[in-house]
């Protein structure tokens, strides 16, 4: 270490003369490469969460890279609006390394193009990648690759729920005024449970409570449940309350999500 004498001092700068640089940076880069080469991989897990369909006819699949000893229940608790898809998740990953996610067919949009894998033990478990799929997608193959394009994980993902959900909506008839409100809700029950979004459900529960259709206890019980269970509670408990309650739900639903309500044939 030496003290460098300034050649010139101004109001904003100090000019010094550096005749040579240290070789520490070059040596340290070689050391890091050697350490990375000697580092052993660790067991990781690839978790898949499918979000509810969007109004655009598409849906988002979240892919999360985590160490294998992170409890699945903790991760699922932060993605209650999504459906967890069971798949072989174990793989070998290197800490502090970037991985890319690819698909076959490769026409699907995946973002970001690569993600960093680190020892993340919470408290937050955000998606490492997002894949935008069409709701009609039935099958897609996902591949996780390291910086050398070597494949470290692969899974052929089948989405029967997505396909059946989309087809059930397309096959729904336009219901006329001669059909009772309870029968309308019964007809669209499965599609409603599958497609209605989290924000719309929360708003419906607040509005149904405000109109006296449901009680505080019924609202609180439904609010604490995952999205699909919440949707099931909303449509079933209102349908069982009779024609007036069912009509009120359809009216509120048409105001909160006109597109989906029309798709289901309710209006």
C-alpha cells in the first residue's frame, strides 16, 4: 500500500497518476472460477403454481426455484390464489448460479429469460419465472437449463383442468328469462368456481353482506379459504338461499365482471 500524491486538485476533481494496476482482480477471478468448479450441487425443487385464467383467454404458470428443504406448505400459503400442480420437482442446482427455463413448443412467452438460484428460506417465495399460456393449452414440456445449456430438470406438464374449464364455458348455452336464477347458478357452478378471480370474489362477499344476502359469519368463513373453495362457498350458499338471493348474486356479478358473466351465459 502506498500514498498517491495528487497531480492537480480542482473544485470538483482530484487528478492522480496511476502508472500500474494490481493483478489482484485477475487472480481473484481465477480463484472464484476454481471455487465454483469445486463446489458441489445441492438438492433443489421446482414448484409449479397455475394462476386463474385472465380475461384475455390466457393464464400464467408460476415456476419457483427453491432449496429442497423449504416446506411446501409455507410456499402454498403465499400462493393461495393459484392451483399447485404436483410434479416431480427434485433436481441438482448450484448455489449463486443462473438458470434458464425453456418450453416445448417454444412459442410460449417466458419471463425473465434467466433466474438466479440462491438459498432462499423465506419469508417471501416469489415466482422465479412466469409462463403465459393459452387457456386451451393441454400439454407443454418445461426444461430447466444451466449456463452451459445442460438440462437439469424436465417435466411434461398436462393441464386437463385448464382445457376442461375452457371447453365448459364454450359449451354453455345462453340462458333465457324462463330459467330460474338458482338453475342458472347451478348450470354455471363448475365454470364459476374455476374462472372467477380472487378480487371479484372478495368484492362479491362484501356486496352480498351489504345487501343482507349473507351474514358476517358466512363472509368471514369464506374469506379465510383458498380461491376455489371461496368461489364454491359463494355460489353454493347463495344458491341455497333462494331465487331473490340468486338474482342478487347474478346482478352483482354482472357489474363486477361483465366479461366473465357474459361468457358464462348469465347475461
